[in-house]
C-alpha cells in the first residue's frame, strides 16, 4: 500500500501548492507526474534496498535470471521516475512505465498465490495495478498532447471539443525548438464578455504567425471574485501564457470588470495579433 499512499499524498500536496499559487502545479497532470515520480522512485529503490529479496521471489519461476530482471526493472523505474520530472521526457517515461506495469503484472499474479494477507491477493493487487496504470496513461494522454481543438473561425466546434470549453494542443509546425508540453495558453473571460470573440480571433492569428496551431489555447469562464483572485484575472478578457499575464499593469487587482488594452491602433478590447505573438515567443519554457 506504500506506493499508493505515496502517489496520492505527493500528488495531493502538489495540487494544493498549485491552488495556493504555484503555477506549474495548477494543472492536474503536472501534479500527477510528481506523484508518479515519487512513487516509482520508491518502488524502483526497493529493487535494490529493503525489499530486494521479496521482489526477486515474486519473479515467476519460468523466467531466467530473476535477480538480473529485478535489477533491470529497478533501473528502468528509477530512470522513468526522473524522466517524469522533465517536460520533454514526461510522455516517453509515462509510456515506458505503462508498458512496464503490463509486462510485470504476471509477477503480481505469481505473488498472489499461497497463504498471503488479503491486500496481497489477486483482486486487490489487480485493482492497485489498475490505478497505477490509469495514472501513467493519464500523463501519457494529457501531458501537452490534447487532440481537442478550439472552434474554427466560424465559431463551430470541431470534432472532439467539449461544450462550453474549447481546448487545444500546442505544437510546432514543421519542427522547432519548443516542445508541445512547454506552453499552455488560456483566455479568461466573464460570462457574455463582448470582447471574447475578438480576443480569440487575434490569438488565433498570433498563433499562426508564431508557427503554432491556431486552436492551441483554452477559453475559460471566470464566474466569481474568488476564482478571479485564484487565477490572476484582472479583467475580461485576460490572456495567460504558462499561467502568467504578459499584459498585466502595475497596481492591477483581480476584478470581474471589462478590460481595455493599449495597442498601436489605440485602446481595444484585446491585444493585437503582433502583441500576442511577441508575448508567446517571449514566454519562458515550462519544464516543470
């Protein structure tokens, strides 16, 4: 049960840190990566210290060189635990761990035989491994690779969008230095914001100009003052790049009011496309 406790505790603490203002942990997938990294550091270390003999005994007798297998799988778990902590290797590490959980499941079946405590029987072991597998697959699917896209220029949702929430994946066209997991762009608006469509149109153009998919952003409605304060929302629309507002002005406070931006053409309800493009290109990489 120690691995499950570690996963839940660390992920929960990171989510709490995100809620308290640690921007890199506001996304559940980032907190889950941290929880999995801690869990696999624990289980990988156990292949060498503390439980090595018990883990060697779990290897089915039909397999050769059980000690070598335990060493190799321990190294793999520790390497993937470290890989989860870096944005560029997180998805590959999650994929490798998912495969490892499946390949190693026969050892759990073998260990569940005989007179063992209830938590070591096949049912509980299967349920526990299913939770771990679901967590690694979630990171694999969610980490910077959402395939859902924002509405097109005509406002009609494309396949895969969710009502009331437009999401997209951030990737570079034709190659590039930024990894899709490096950025997250959000437009925050109040309900029925009159400048929402303008902000979305200009952001699409800015993303195209930066060589990114036009739908690589999310639009979120901020409904109350408490959420405005949590999100750093200083007026509608507010545009966040990796959790930061590149257009914030000194002294601005969280508010549900409309927001006016200074653009080369004068005051407007959203930054122009060139201002947005420069903000996107200047954003620091999110390596979590």
